[in-house]
C-alpha cells in the first residue's frame, strides 16, 4: 500500500508543478489554489509512504516521478525541447527509480 501512496504522491507532485506554471507566479486564483492543494496532497501521501519505505528511496522516487512527469508534460503541454539527450536523461531517472524499488527491503 505504501508504494501506491508513493505513486499517488508523485502524481500530485506533477500536478502541482504543472499548476504552478498555469498560476503565473500565483497571480491566477484557481490555478494557485489547485497548486497549493496539490502540494498538500503530495506531501501527505509522501508522508504515508515514508512510514514503511526508506527515506532515501521514497524521496528519490517521489522526485523522480515529479521530474519525469513534468518533463513529459512540459513537452506535450508547453512545446518544450524533445532533445534526444534530454530524453535519455529522463530514461536514466526511470531506470534509477526502478532500481531503487528493486533493492528496497519490504
């Protein structure tokens, strides 16, 4: 169950990062409120996941999900660079997160 909480926390991490872009520096009310709610939800689910997942593993995977998710959505939503080196680096993050999951004691 903790791994599910960690994935949910990561999804909210992506949501608030994207929301931050749409809030234009917290100058737009609805995106700003949704961004703050996403931050709260992300931290809440991360805290639940950390009850049984090692700190370093949970934090690395949480930020990894956020990094990969915002990178992909940045390409899709904001027409950001699709540089092959950038995609390879995102792939390394995914490989690292999978490796951490495989070596975590549960």
